[in-house]
C-alpha cells in the first residue's frame, strides 16, 4: 500500500507543524456515553474530532521515528513504519472537507450549547488523569531499575514537558490558537450527543461513509506495525551485536506502542459505530457489560489449545478459574482477552518446561482468581512454573527479552508479523510488556511477583470506574 511512497520536504513541514500540537485524551466512560444510539450528526462530530486528532497523533510518532538515536531510524523496518505513518497522515489532512450545509444544520452541529439551555444529563463527565502517566513519564517501576544502558546516556529520548494530558511541548498552546477552532479539541468530541430527530441531509451520511472507508484503509495498513517495529529492533540488535536493548529504547517502545493502542482504539471505535448494527451490550467495540468470567474462560481455552499444539500434549496443565459468573463492567473485551491469553501462555509454558512433558496428567494447576474492589477489578494468575531469578527481574519487561531459545540468525516468522493477536507460544519477548500497556491504557496496571524455585504471581488491575483518560506519551 505504501510501496514507492516518499516523504517530501513539504510533507515533513506539515508533520512537524502538527507534532507541535498536544494530543487529546478520552476516557472509556466518555466514549460509551457519546456513542450510545449515535445520530449521523453525532457521527459527524466524531469524524471531525478524528480528522483533527489523528493527524496530531500520527505526526508525533512519525517525527519520533525519524529522530531515534543509536542509528535505529536507519533500520529498513523502522523506515517502512515511518512511511506508513506519514502516508496515513497525508491522507487524513488531504481528505475532502465537509460539503456546504444549510444554516439550520450547521447551527445544530456547531453551535455550543448555552449554559441556560444545556441539560446536565446530556453533559458528558470529565475524564481524570491516567495513573499510568506516572509510570510512563517517570519510569519508576522497580523492574526498570536494573535496566542495561546502551551508550551510558539517554540523550535524545527525553519525553516532552506535560500540558495536562502528559504530552506536548511549549508550542502547543500557540499552535492551537493558530487553528482558531470553534471550541477546544477536548470539548468538541465530548459535546453532548446530537438528537436523532433531526433530518440529517444525505451529504452528511456520505461524508461519514467516505471517512470511515479511509479509516479502514489506514487501520489495515498499520496492522503489522508492532511486529515490523520488532523486526526493526531485531535488525538494530544484529547490526550492533547487542544482547539487550537499553532503557532509552525501552521507554520509546513503551510510548510508541501505547500510542498505537490509542490510535487503533479510536479508529476501531469509529468504524464500529458507523458500520455495526446496534447491540444492547455494545457501544462500538466497547462492551458495556463485559462478562469477566466468560472472557477469561475463552482465553483459558485458547491458551491451553496453543500449549497443547506447541508441546504435542493431549492435555495441557489445568487452569482453575475462581470468578463470580455475573461480574460485568464496561471494557474492551479484545484488550482483556489479549492480556489474559498472553499471561496464561507464559504460565503454561513455565509449568510444562519446569515439570517436563512426561508429567502430562500430573501438572500442578494454574489458578486464576478474580476479585471486585471499589475502584479496581483485580485478576491474579498463579503458577508453579519455577519462578524467575531475582537477577532477571530487571529484564522481564524488556522488549525482545525472552527465555525461549532461538536459532542463530532467526528472525520473526511470517505468522507472527500479521498482527498483535497472532503471537506464537513464545519467542520474542513482547507478551509481558505489551500486556502491561493494554492494562495501563484505561488506568489499570500489571505487576509480577516471583518466588524463585517455585512459581510466579501476576496481578492485573483493571479500572472499573472507566473514568481515566488515555495516557498520551
């Protein structure tokens, strides 16, 4: 799709201009309330928000991909990803504007509600700062304290000064003033949903359809981003003969992949709102009554199947699930399923390799315990897979760190390149760090405690209040 695409100097100027603007975070709660029974006018306001927000997010990442130190930007796979981001950015800023609308329709769409006439029930609640920003900006995790460094310096990898969303730089406010938006970006998307009683013109529906098709194209283009960047890091490691990546590269990968989760979530939500039939339990890709028990049970089945295929077992280690069957909360099922699946694969592999394939039928069980608290839903996964040595704890969150042995010169296999959700049993050290980013995206977290010689406990904290805005690096 981006074959032959080249970034011109004029395009770079636009990328740098948009990268000076701050990004706008949204919360799960706001997305649910905004997207319930959306009218074409509501969908248009969402389209407008994305047509302004996505170029800013893509520009931040494209600029960063071009400025990576240690010669990482020169790796062929990193160049490929940079071109994807630049091409998607260009397509968005060149998308044809909204056709002329009647004065009545424009008033319905763009007039800010007056304080006197605004219904409090129609105002969306404010989002709260995401606690993950503390981890993302300060990098204060205990597991990160023992990180290896690349060149003894983190020069060139500093994160910009915060602007309230934890991102951006000193030119952000000035840049927004130049845009002369009718309302600030954060309020534009979260204005009260528009009435479905208005007779919206066909031009508006056509605009929404065309914009959705563009987003589908962009989403497909970026499907292999995670694994292509992983291939780029592998190329860098091989060119530098490095065993591990440094803390600076780890921080960048965290920011980059977290941003990607956000971009794909916004795009996926918008596509679903425009293309899927209404469902009582879903608003776009968000399930308002996600059943934790059912999601975990399905992830258990999938992880055990992969384990049995990988080790040629008739029966993989048993998994005991202790969870209220009626526990539900608003969440994206795909995110939770991905986290549980990845962590269970780790536990299953650890148990099989600790006790040996010959122990089939006598493997110690893996326990999954789910508890609902006032703020969090906490999931604990406990295994008897031998645990992790204390000296290795500083590496477990490192991308490209794995205990699985790879052959000399072995890279990513083709099946692993397809998307985030088609990983093999193990091998490229992305399961833990990516799972932690998915947990942190909506204000949760993931922590690991190991008892060397016995096993590992992993705690997944999910924010059940759904009020945390995205952490935007």
